């Protein structure tokens, strides 16, 4: 009885493995995104102006958080 249960479990596992598909290596070009995949070096190119505007926006938000924290601590004391 135990041998039969192990055999049935093995068959179920083999059928599950045979009917499923998996991709073991995940890259930026897997799945539906692969249709319009950029060339090898395209995904790392960014203009300096775009990077500077992102940096400036982040710095402005950090400054707002600092000011808000300072205002809150002054109001509580």
C-alpha cells in the first residue's frame, strides 16, 4: 500500500513537471517585454539633463521633509 502511494505521488509530480513551463533565467527581455527589447546598451543611456532634474526633484522633496520635521518638532516643544 505504501509503495503504491509513493508511486502515485511520483507520477503526479512527473505529470505536474511535464505540463508546467518555467523560465529559470530572468532577464529584462523575458516574457511579453521581449517583443520590443532594446539593444544591449540602450537601456543604460540617460541624458544628463534628465538625471539632474530627477536629482533636483529629490533634493527638493528631502528639503520639504526636513522643513516639515523641523516645524513639527518646534511646534511640539
